[in-house]
């Protein structure tokens, strides 16, 4: 399947932002990476900042789309939580460069663009809160602050981009399952709760 020029530019920017950082990467660096003149690059992008915003927005949309579907499944909250963790791991370990750019570089955007990304992240977090809240309401999870629980799970799952290496001792699905077990053991409701 042919990659369109914008996607080629975005992939080059992701590699460069990951390697050099957003601020250290120039528009010329991106143009050189895709074999364009700097002026020609502006035919495809408005600015380096707009490119980072689009990359981060696409990434957040990818995280949210499937999680929203998981939230709608008519299955226990425990199984939705398991699937949510596996889904998150699939994305984080499937494209560590994209995840690095999203979690490390996207917050270097100007305030108005940062707000767009923060709103998308908040919407994603709210899907996690929903699963946890519904698990508490069904008695599967003990009562706690559902947002704090969601942030705890996301914080630990997000950090994987820093240490995960393909070909390591454990496959991503095995790591995800261990993370699920760790989080579920802290959430699991006892008969007295």
C-alpha cells in the first residue's frame, strides 16, 4: 500500500521528534528526511507545530476509538478492564516512537494546542473512569476514587514506552496480562465490600 506524502512527512517527523526532540528538529530537518525543499514541505503542512498537533491528535484518536468500543461491550467491567489494558499496551508497544512523541513532546506545543491534546487525553481518561466506576457499581471493584484509579493505571501503563524493547523476555500481551493482574488485585472487591 502506497503511503501518501503527508503520512510520509508525519512518519519522518515522528522519527526526528523521537530522536532529537521537537525543539531541536527543524522544518529543514523534516524536509531533508523526505527529500523535499523546505518551501515544498509547506505545501503539505502549515507549520512544525501544526504537524506535531496533528500527530498527537491522530495518536489520541487511535487510543480512544477502540477503548470507546470496549466500554460499550456487554461484559463484566473486569473483562473490559483487561481488554482496555491490553488495547493500551498494543498501541504503546506497537509504536513506541509515536507514544514517545505523544507523551514527551506534545506538551511542548503552545498553550492553545496543548489544550486540544489535554482535552483528548481527558476524554480518553474518562473512558477508563467509566469502566472503573461501573465495576464499582456492579460490586466487582472495591469503592475508591475512580479517577485516581484510572490515572494510576494509565500512569503505569504509559511508562512502558520508556523501558519496553521488542524481543525482550516477555511479549506485550504477557506484560499487559501481568499489569492487569497487578491492578485487578488492588481493585478486586472482597465479599465484605
